[in-house]
C-alpha cells in the first residue's frame, strides 16, 4: 500500500523539491515574524503586495478549492514576489474530521490534496507547505502527509501560553502554530504590537494566521491594511525579519 501511495505521489508531482532559499538562523538577532493567510482571497492578497514589498516582508498564502489557470497565475505572481504559496485542501476538510468522511488518510489525500497538487503541477506552481483547515491535525496526519509537505501551519494549541518560539527549535518543527488575527479572535492591536516587540527582544519566532486583507473594516476572520502595516512597521523598528514558510530551515 505504501509503495502504491508513493507511486501516486510521483505521478502527480506531489513529492516537492525542498529547495527554497532558507534563512540562516545564526544570523538572526531580533526574531522572526511569520504571517499566514488562508482560503482564496486573491484580490486582498494582491492588493497588499506593495505593502509587503515596502517593508521587504514575505508572507505565506494557503489556497483552498479548485486550482484553475487563473488562480494558478495568481499563486505564481505571489511566489515570484518572494511569498510562500501552499495548499489548504480542496474542500477545506481537515484530516481529523476527514476520517469521518473518508475511510483512511490515503483516501483523504486522494480526494482533498492530490487534485490540488495535480493542478499545481500542470500550471508550474511548486508546493511544499500545507495549512491544516480549522487547524485540526494529529500525529498520524503529520507523519503521513509529511511524505508530501515540508511543513504545516496550525493554530494556538501548537503554540501554548501565547509565547514565541525559540529559534533553535524552528528547524525541528513540522507544525508551526499561529495566533488568529481578526475580530472573531478578539484581536487587540496593542497586544499584537507588544507580542511582536517581546518576541524581537527575546530573539524568538512568532506566527499569526488570518484570511483576507481588506481596506477599512475587515470581516471577523480577516485583517485590514492598517493592522498589517502596524505589524510590519513594528517588526522593522525592532529589527525583526518577516519571512514565508519556505524560507524557514527544516531538519527532516
């Protein structure tokens, strides 16, 4: 069964090339800020590209749903600007809930992930990372999907006590947890700013997730450009670098 699974991976181009240029953690002195965005909010993500460029910052964008020619072009545009682009499954189904729908993880992979990977291969979009829908995962899903993905993004249960992550721990982390940003997550900009400054002072990594990036009042699970710029400006003031998932070194 495992031989069949890996043969399928090779056929659809699912075994990624973990060749993205990685940062040298030994040269990081003021911490790392990781910003991630889920679903398929291409208009807002593209709108924010000049803001990221202004602060020499990269983010990670995890795409759910069908990947057609148009969406693949948008994904490649983000990649060409230095951002990480990963997957978020075809129907926003996590591997824990998915086992109530599918008989096993192989079937889950075949239905939820393989179609996206096949389309990415077709349109020349390289994929190394996955954000777990609803931030749900298990040791079994991490191990099984680790044959395909370099790293995963999840939520606060993977980041206890609202603390930053020591840089020495980063290469061994298969799953990086983040804190949600948006009114649904009761985001307080002052608390976010303090958290960034604290992580920079301790030379730690801190990660966040949201969905869309909007002008004016953002929806409950998204952020507006004002909050994004405050975070990027604060990071720059602290000497903190802002990078995408693929720029983080990974020891496998």
